[in-house]
C-alpha cells in the first residue's frame, strides 16, 4: 500500500443542513459545545468541560460521550482549534475517534446553510476490528446522528426566537437506547 492509502478505519463525511436562522444564531448554538447534551440529546449523552480555552474561544476542550442508533457509545475529546465566528468553527477529536471537523455557516435568504466536514479515524477497538465489514452500518449511523442534529438545531433555533411559545415546540429526540449497566467484559483465564 502507498503512503496515501486510506485505512479501513478512516471516514470522511460531508453533511449539509438548511435551517431557518442567521449564521450568528447558528454559531451561538453550535459554538457552545457545553450545551450539546441539552439540545441534541439523541447523540450527546454527556458533555464535560475540560479547558475553558482562550478569549477568542479557541482551545476550549470538552470530554464527550456520544452515540447513534447502533448499540455502542464513543468517548472522545473535542477541542476547538480556531476562533468561533459567524463563518464557522473548526475542531479536533481525540479518543475513540481521532481527526478533524469543520462547521461552516452561509446565509441564504432566511436560512443558513450549515456544512460539516468530518474526517476521522476509528480508534475504539470494536470499530477498528469491524470497520472493514460494517463500514456501511457505521456510515448510516453517522447519517442518522446528523439527521437528528439538523432536527434538534431547527428546534433550538425556534426555542430561542423572541416570543416563542415553548409549549408548542417539541422536545428533541432522545437517545435510541441507553443501557443502565455497562456491557459485560469478557473474563480471561490464565
């Protein structure tokens, strides 16, 4: 294999959303990683701040526990790598996923076009071992998570509108399942 060959654990996703709102409104929501579990609970189970970052909001770091519709979770560290602006933000991931993400925001009439370019490698042993076989399922899991994100972002934008009747705005979708007990570990005998 050549030096530029992609590993079976590498993923590149490009997601495009359209939401009613301004880039500034979208930036305020997506730029606040600490609130992800509140407004996008179907994917972000917990978010714990690790580093407040700099005055321009770069270097902010959070520990995330995430999931999709498949029965596994991921733990990874999100670090904002550039200042958060109305044009977008960039981040890095380290942990069960390693790589980079870039959100961009562009006004189009009353809507903002939100683009997410996510380039990651699977580091979680389950994902690494089964990636060659389950790549389509893992990709579908990502698409499902991002579809829930677009729905949740649209709801959060509605909630933040002046004069919004919060009783008429549905709650965001919850996680597909959350085990109360950790998966059992295999015991090895010596």
